C-alpha cells in the first residue's frame, strides 16, 4: 500500500515537470498570459507533488516515542502548504489579468498551433493523472494524494479555459487571453478553498461527517453493549482515531467484557478499515438484575469469594444469607471484620432494613502438591464407596475413583451414576450423603468430591 502511494507520487512529479516545461516554453513564445499562468500553475503542481512524495514517505512511518498517533498529519501539513501556494498564485494571476483588461493592454498574443497542442496534451494528461490519483487516494485514504488529484483536476479545467482563450485570440478578440487567465485564477482559487477546508478540518480534529453515528450504529449491534456513552473520532492522514465509551452490565465477568470490546473493534474495522479504535467499557446496573446477581457483583468488587447465596422474603423483609470464604489462617476477629464490611456494603445496596447473615469458612486449598495414593489405599476407599451406595437404589456403579495424598490430607474424587429423572437438588443430596459417609469412615480425608452422571440405559 505504501509502495503504491510512493510510486504514484513519483509519477506525478514526472508529469508535472513535463507539463511545466512545455507550457513555459509555449507561453514565452506566444506571449500568452493564460498559458504563462498555466505554466506557473503546473510549476506549483510540481512543487506540490514533490512535497506530496516526501509527505507520503514520512506519513507511512509507524508511531514512535514522540509521535504516539503516528505521522499521518504530515500529509495534512503538506496539503496546507499547497493550499497557501494555490492562493498566492491565484492572487498574482488575478492582479496581472485584471490590470491588462482594465488598461486595455494591447500585448501581442499568438494563437499558434504549438500553443493549442500543448494545452490539449495538458488536458489529456491532467485527466488521466487526476483519475489515477483519486483512485489511489481513495484506496489508501491519503490526504496528500487527494490534494495532488485536486491539483491535476483543477489544471484540466483551467486548461480548458486557456483553450477557449486561445480560440478567442484566433478569432481576433485580444482580451480573450486576459479573460481566460482570470478564469484560470478562479479555478485555482476554488481548488485552494476546497483543499484548505479539508486540511483545516483534519488539523483541527473535526470529526468526519456521519462517522460518530455510523460507529454508534455498528457498536449497538454487538451483544452485551447496553448503551453508547460517547464517541470521539478524528482524522489523521489516511486514518481515523476512534475513542468509544460503552456501557455493559456490571454482572459480566471480566473475560466477557474483554470479548465484547474485541467484537466492537472487529465490527468497526470490518466496515471502516481506516479506523484505529479504542474501546472503554463501563459497568452499569441493569433494571433486570436479580438480588443474587447484585450480591455477587458487590462481593466481586471487594475481591471476596462467596457462594450458596440464598435470597428470601420474611414478612415483607428481604433476607440474604451466604457463605463467605476467607484465608483459613486468618484470625477470627479479622475474618469477622471482613464479613462486617461485606454486610454493610449489602445494606448500602438494598437498604438498612435488609437482613444479612454470613457463614464464614476457610478458602479451599489452592496449589497443593501431592501424589497418587497406593493402589491398596484406592481399593480401600472404592470398597467403602460401594458399601455406602449399595443400599441406595438411586445411586449405582461408582467408578473413576482417585485418591491423592497432600500435606493437608487426602483428597478423594469419584464418579457415580444416578437416575437421570432426578432433580439437581435431589441428586446433590444423595451424593452429599455418600461424601459424608466416606469422611466419617476415614479421618484422614481432607475433602471428598463426588461427580453425578445420568445413569446409562
């Protein structure tokens, strides 16, 4: 992409140089102010295309320690310089053309065949160069190349004005040359105005028209986005920087929030490839949050592990109970202070009348190292499990029994089959009964975890 921009800029330099020389020679030989104005216009284009070439090369550099947003605005600064040159040239041509018209200057102008030829060739070259530059500028989103295309486009129309002026000279209208020169100046001025307006918009971070609405529309389609808080977009060279703030449910886990942000960025980039998007996601409490969800959010914000959240209403009064896990080596007084802080946070959320009860228990061991128990020990535990489940018609075929020895005690895992029609509550109660029975038989067991599977037919 960058190589294409540079090649097109180089070819524009060659075209501008050729047209400048041809128009200058013919303008001097014929004495035509219009052709000389066109030569000056082409000379200006040559300077502009050289500026464009270096701007395109520099703007392609990646962001660095001093330019965190890249070098894209170098193209805008270059385009602003080209705008100033356009206005300067149009002012000079206006002055000279108006002076000749008002003074009825009888300066001899020859409408030679060479003059007609160089202008016709200029129109053809300008037409094809402008088309190529506009196409590449659109593909690469290059403001400098777009400015170059604008130069060549204005050249083509001003050359047409010169062509009519030469026709008028050939028909005996001596004022036609000065009049066409003024028309050329008008085209130059209009081109400068168009280019300058776009360039100033870029340098002043004017948001591209319709960009914010389009970005909001794309973002709102992403599942998980509750609302669009703000959208900021600013152009920079061929790109656009977008800062987007969205609201998401505060109950979403962090990994899901990250996924939502990535989906937003991918969706915007799919429709607006030039956009460099930054997304900030803010939590929002939704009207349809359950009490249990709100409790989990409060606990998570305090970096606390809770489970078995029970919510019920007693005589119109909200009652919440939960299990709170804390470090098992923590002193009871310190653990109770943590529980008090959580309970107060829940009262702040649900009101002072809410009843809150916390059951404090130690956090489950994390990162324990151990090893598989001897086969004889595994067989002993398996036999105990089978003995416990034998009288229970709803539980059968204990399998995948594993016993691991750790510094804190033995950990037992087992699988068993249950009636698939049982509710989760009933299945949990039956497996719990077996777990408690095993722990009563073996005092060295630290934990027993049973996994219930639906019985195979």
